[in-house]
């Protein structure tokens, strides 16, 4: 990364690159941050219809987790329908098994 930064330092067509300590950057940013707009409410871009990522494994894992959660909620609802007193027993600390 440092080599890429060195090469990009004076590269035509790119903004001027300056390396500095993080504290220096944040001090400058704080000084420039006068009267910034404040957004109240939900951030939603109406033209945004999807997401792209290079992290396909993360997206796949998230989707699998969503499906497993859906299945768990469905099975919980089915068992409650088949054994309506199950919830009463589950809420009773005396009914909990220690095995």
C-alpha cells in the first residue's frame, strides 16, 4: 500500500496525495466541518435497487443465515400449534431440564 501511495503521489489525473498522521487529518477535517447538513429520518436512495460487493462469501453466508432463521421461526410456530401448552412449560423455570 505504501508503494502504491508513493506511485500515486504525483500521478497525472489523480488528486494530489499527501500522507499524514490520522490525528492531523481529523484536525483538518474538524476545522473544515462547519455547518454540515444534518439528516433526520431514514437514509434511503430511491434509485438504489440492489447492492454489489466483492464479498460474495459474506453475502452467501448472510442469505443462508436468513433462510435458517426463517426455518427456525416456522418450526417454532408449528410446534406451538401442535403443543399449545409448550410455551407455558418453556416459561416455567421449574420445567427446565438440567440434562
